[in-house]
C-alpha cells in the first residue's frame, strides 16, 4: 500500500538557483568556522569590486556563484588539520583566515601557538615540530586538493567554467607565492584575484572593522592582492553603500536573469548530491555515508510501498540529513575514544543545524524537519527535539534505520565495521524503543534482497 510522507510539496515551477546555493552556503560557513553569512557577505564585496572594475554581466554571474561556493572543497581538509594540530579544526580555520601565510614568521607563529595547545610541555613540543614538518610536506597538496575539489563541485552544479576556475585559483597571490600552482600577476584569472581580496577583507571587516580591513589590504597590496583591485577597495569611502549593506546583513543577489532555472528533478538532485559530497568529505570515516543512507532509505521506502515521489524525497533527505555535521569539529567526530558529556552535547546539536540550514532553502524546506529528526527514538529519548511515537515523521523513522545500519556496518575511529547480520541483530534489540517495527522489517527485507559481495 502506498504511503504519503511529509513531502517537500508546494515547490515552485521554477527556482532561483542562486538563492538555493546562497542558503546552503551557510553550511560551508560552518565548516570554515565562520559566522553565518560569511560567503554571502564576501560575495557582496566581490560584486561591488567587479562593478567598479567594469566586469560584464556574465563575469559577475560567474563571480557570484564562485563566491557562494568558494569553500565547497574545504571540508576535505578538516580531518587532517585536526590530526596535525591535535586541536579543534573549526577554531584553527577561524584563526587561519587572518594569518598571512606568505610570511614565515606569521605562519610558524600560528603553528607554535596552536599545535597541541592542551598537551603537556614535552608532548606539545613534539607536536609543534611534527606539525611544522607535516605542514611543510603537505600544505601545498592540501590546498590543491581543496581547490580542485571545490572547482569540481562548481562544475557538478553546472555553473560556468569561469566560476570553477575562480574557486580553483582562489588562493593564488599576485606575487606568485600563493598556492597551489604559484601563479603570478595576470596569469591568475581576474575573478580569482577579486575573490581572494573579497573573502579576506570580509573576515577583517566582520571581526575588526573597516580600518583593520583597509590596513590589511594595504599591507598585502602587491603581495597577495592585485594592486589595481586593492586600490579599488581602498578608494571606497566610509559612506559607500557596501559597508551599510554588510552591517545590515544585506546579501548579494544574482546579477543576471540566468539565475532563474527550471526546477527539474535532475538539477535539484545534483544540488543535493553535491552538498552530500561536501558532508562526507569532512571525515575519512564518513566517506559515502550520505549516499549509502539515501540508498538504504529508498530501499526501505520501496519495501513499504512508498510512491516514486516519496522515494525521491527520501533520497534527498538521506543525502542532506547530516549537513549540520559540517559545524562539528573533527576533534570530536574522529575521536577514537569515548566522548565526554560536553562533546556529546555538541554532537547532539548537528540535527538542529541541519534543520536550520534546510529551512532556509525553499526547495528543501519541506525536508528540514524530517531530515533533522533522524536521531529521534520511539521512546522519546532521542535528539534534538526529544520527539516520541507518532510525533516522529514517517520519513524520519525510515532515515533512523538507514542511518544506524550504515553507521554500524562502516568503520569508525573506535571500532571495526559489523557484518550485516551483526548490525541487524543489534538493532533488533531496540525495535519498539529506538526503531519503529515496520521500517526495521523493511530494512531487513532490503538487506536480504541485496546480492552477496564478491
């Protein structure tokens, strides 16, 4: 018998893809340790500079999408940063946004201050030396991986090549001492030169104010930044509308009508898939987790007789259910031992983050509550809302089974993967307390129907 879930219904016939990506960019702000709206405010700075420099509409549109997705590849570096520094990667990234990495003094100083900060003196000294060695060996490769991954995601979302190249060359510097390709001067695409200044200026504007941002741009003019672009920023008077817009949290709008596209299922699916890849890249222990949860959820839904449209929504919710984990430090996500009570409280916030992010996105807002409720339990002892029984959306009941089954059958920092039979046997003990009987039975049927691995 077909069922009807809490659907993402009421979707418009068309949607502004820029608005969707702008709303989801808040998730990227989380993984970079930045306050919500960092990418969108950086976009506002970039578009103001583009206007002053006379860029045409297509160039401004490419810059718009690049700025919103500039950190699309950054989740891939989180685990390694946390490992190298033995510290909170979100806090490290907040600090790193202000560091002049081209200055050995500043770069080494940051490593000395932050590596192993909570360790004993001897352990910390070893940690600092190891961090300096590893950063020297791996730093450029990490930036290349991050930039290339971000550029691929921009292309996956069908944005122009110029937008992808802006993300790929975002960390190149005018003097050739940036990363990863050591491009110099006009060899760096103009949009990437604008983006480099815009994102850095926004960090200083947000944290320290306009004069601090101007001072930073003056110091890095001709080194990090194209002198012409730096001069355009420095020439902006205090009264420029840009600064009022930034202070009032006004966000950039898409510069061309091309931002309005048909809301075909394929385009929406690709957006969900792209963000799922960012989520799963955050930890080596969650590679493809979102894809697998989505697949198990669809399989459960099919066993229960859900209609095709409901299965589609289940898949999208499965892909995006953990988007809130982008705001959780890898020092917690990848911890090999038992979490402290405080660390567990942080973990319990990720569904709330998921809900808040998805509620911002019209095409996904109907999935926000069901996707975020994947840790709720029948007995009301779940999180983040503590829902019980019939209060739990039907979609969430399916996702809960899919999520736990995948977690049990995947390797984790504190244990090896379980076999399917072991995982289902463990879950069966919690049917009626954690899991609803019907979706659990459907999970068993779906797993039994899968071909044996070779």
